[in-house]
C-alpha cells in the first residue's frame, strides 16, 4: 500500500532530479568564474557594503549552490 501510494511522488521527484542535478554546461562556467571573481573583489575591497539586497541574496544563493555541489560531488 505504501509503495502504491508513493510511486507517483517518487516518479515526479526522479523527473526533477534528472533535470536539476545535471552538471553545468561548459558555456555557463566562464560566467560563473567571472561572477565569483566579482564577489572576491568585492570582499577584498570592502565594496560589498554598497551591494543591494538583491545582489547580496543572489551572491548568497550562488555560494550555497557551489558549496552544495562540492558537498554532493565529494561523496
């Protein structure tokens, strides 16, 4: 009964997992490197104090994603 109930949910999960957990395309890597360089430069020059909330949120999400990918690939 539990298996029958959970099959549709697991199918949806695997569908999204296959799409979302693929490695980044090689075209995206230079953009990510430039973005990371910008963040490092902001930290070194203390110009991060003038970032907007949106930019800060995006930088935080990027850092979380990079750490998550590193953690996932390390396993």
